[in-house]
C-alpha cells in the first residue's frame, strides 16, 4: 500500500465518523464509528503498520501531544473559572467517586492494573487514553493497551443518554420556576468583568513584538520551548520524584499564558490545532491493530463493569457534594457526567435538550444561562485538566 493511499483511507474513516455523528446529533459518537471501521480494516485488508505508513509514526504523535497539552494549559484562566467554583467542586467530586468505587469495588472483581488503566480514559478524553494505552503497551500489557482505547471509544454511550435524561428533568424544573416568576436569566457579572480585563490588559512583553514577527513559526517555537522546559523538568526531577512530562506541559502552559509568553489558543492561532487532533485521533486507533476478536470478547466484561461502577460513583459523590452546595441532584449529576465525553458533546447535548423543552426564545435563553455554563466548565475541568494529571500519575504505577 502506498503512503498516500494509506492516508486517504485513514482520513476517509475519520470523515465517515464525523458524518454519522452529525447525522445522529452525536448520539453515535464519531470515535465509536472510527473504531469499528479500524477494527474491520485490521481484521481484513489493513497492513498492521498502516498508520506509520501514512506518515504518522509514534514520534510524530508524541510531538503533537506535547504541543496540544501545552496549548490546553493556555485555555485555563483562574479568573474566568472563579464564578463557577461550585461546578468545579462537583466535577471533581464525580472524579473522586469514579476512583473510590473502582478501587473499592473494581479491585475485588478485576486486578489492580485493569482498574489503573481504566480510570484516566474513563475520566478524560483522547490524550489520557493515549497516555494509558502507551503505558500499558510499554509494560507489556497488550490487552490493557487496547482496553484503554476501547473505554475511550465506548464511554460516551453511557454518558450521552444519561446526561440527556437528567438535563431534561433539570430543564423542566427550571421552566416551572421561570413560569412561576421564581427564575430569571443569569447575568454573570464576574465573568463579564474578567473577560473585559483580559481583553484590555496588555499581555506582558509579547504585545511589544510587532505582529509581522509573531508568525506561525514563532507560535510553534514558543509552544515547543515550553514543552521542552516541561521535559527537562521531568527528567531533572526523576531521581527524586517521577512526574510525567505531559502533566508538567499542562502546568507550564498555564504559567506560560499567565506571564504572557503564550497566547490563549496558541495552537489554533498557529493553524496547527486541526492537524494535531487528526494525528492523535489516527494514532490512538493504531492501538487497535493488536485487538483480535478473542481479545475484544475478553475485555467486554471489564469494560461494561468499569463504566457501570464509574457512573455509580459519579452519581453518589456528585449527589452528596451537590446537596452540600445546594445544587440540584440532576444538575450535579449532569456536570459530573461530562467526564465521559467533554466538549463539544456537552455543548451539543445541552442545546438539544433546551430546544426540545420549549420553542419560546426567552425561555431558551433562561435555560441556556442556567445549564450551559456549568456543563462547559465541568467538561473542561474533567477532560482537559484532571484526566491528563491522572493519566500522568497512574501510568507510573504500571511500571
């Protein structure tokens, strides 16, 4: 197979996944469709090295992970998140629930390594799944390497319908309050002020560089340099404490933005975000080349049980914390469920529910102001931040 034919086949699979996801309004996730097509391909005519053949060896995927995670750090602004502190605590409680239940009950059913590999992909998205999959593969745990990918692919099927159900209940409750005059549109003054300050503030020395010199290459250079600093720090600390370089990339990305060395959405502004995501998506499905039909049957039981236990843990802990913070049990559960899919599914599901509940634009505005911000923040905290930290920590336990 030629390189360009391999690349065309892989991109065709990604596009088919997108089409089906759009047609089904994300009820059938694109990652699930892609995984099925990759499995069919590997079980029929795909060469085992089709991903490397297309021009995406592991070193390229690793480079993209460094750039992408540093870029994730530039999205975090403490000022913008302060107004959603309750949401953050609930989202974190859901993750604690997953960890507590899986370590408490899951380890009685499966071995500890299975639970360790399951948690980060269950809490997060693409990057955490890749970290755990590679970690398991390096430790010689081939079936668990595939398991990490399959959890990432399948978890949305638990998250989507459950989120839709609880948001429907929450939306009906809010509508009843609004129609009886007890509720109005949320005006987040703190967020507006923070956004204004962020827009008007000069970003340290970076603003002093003429725009003509702030080229795409310079943006890539700064991202790579911050990633390199994270790598150096990780290797320097290795004799004392083992911290995954990718976790430090996230932290250094936050610092880089806060001191004005990096811009928010640096990778997008360098016109490299789409390419990075494409490379990582293809690379994660490369792990399925080891998945035989027998192996898929072997991991089916731990897959279903781990996701089921994780959801139960989310519900229990988010319910307790929501009760303490006086947040409805449905909204609290919905926020914790964002860990199973993140953005953009959290945005799509919330909007779909709101549209189905009322045709009145004013009522939709009220529902959107109360339901969408916590869902977006919840997904950002769980999938973007915490899952990477968990993966970087848990992967060291496999050695």
